């Protein structure tokens, strides 16, 4: 994964988040999206590149799925406002980074898996060593314990459906969110802040006995 711990802090970096679009973007494209001048846009784009966020090819700046959220997490850790940062983020940013982390941890990854009868969608599925992690990515500005409990119950139901339709499957439901400050559990389902997701996966198999593990009877 790209390293961003050395990213320069530019006062307009949050504004620049909105211009991080998967694929290629020119300075003029970036300027049109962010409403920054061409000169300011080039400065911010070059700072991204200098700090291994995206690559430059001719006059295009190329970004990968998850680059926007990785930058946003860095800004959060530097004390920037969640409210400001969240304006530039979409729920697909969470999916992209979550899937990328799983892939780098040697999981087979699927995004937006659709189950039928009943129709249900699972944001991200990661499979390794015979165990599937089924992830619901929540981009909530504010949340209550009751809202999290409802999300957990729905994810447990999705996981049960997945296991029913996947012979021999063992699966663990997980919720990933931006606004949590620490890993929590509801009904033994982990609620994981995105900035701790990589370390959560590193410790996953050692802690699986504490989690709601669903398998075929």
C-alpha cells in the first residue's frame, strides 16, 4: 500500500481530496472539481505524487481505488475535522480501501456481492484459510448505538444467507466505519474504524474465537 505518513500538510489539502478520482485527472480537471486555481491544483497534485499517492504519466495524475480515503485518514490523524473531511468522501472510498487492505493481506476479494432470495448485497468479501470476512462499510456522519445494533443484525442476516448459499463456508460478519475511535463489539460482531482495519486483519485469526463465527451446521 502507498505510504502517506510523510504527506505535506497544505491548508487546501482537504479541498484537494475531492479531486482524487480513480483513473487519470489533469490539472484542469482537478481545478474544475476542487474550484482551486490551476497553480494551486498543480501544487497539491505534485504533493500527492511526491508522497506516493498516485502516479504521474505525461500530463495526467493517476489515482487508484482507495487513494482518497488513505489521504483522508492521514488528515484525520493530523487533527483535521471529520466534518470537513467527510464532505469529500463517498461510501465507495471505504469499499475500495477495505478491499485493497484485504488483498494485500493475501485474501481473495470480491466487492458488491449480490445474494438472491432474498436479495441482499455484501459490500466486501475477503476469503483466506477457509474463512470468509463479510464486511459492511458504513459512511455515517453520526451514529447511535441503536443504529449500529441494527446494522449488526442486518450483517448477521447477510452472513447467514451467504453461508446457506456457500456449501462448507465459515464466515464472520464485520462492520467498518470512519467515525469509530476504537474497535468495539456488538453481539460479538467487530465494529472496526477504517484506520485500524489493517491491524485488525493482522490479528484476526488470533482473535476469531471472540467473534460471531457462522458456519453450516
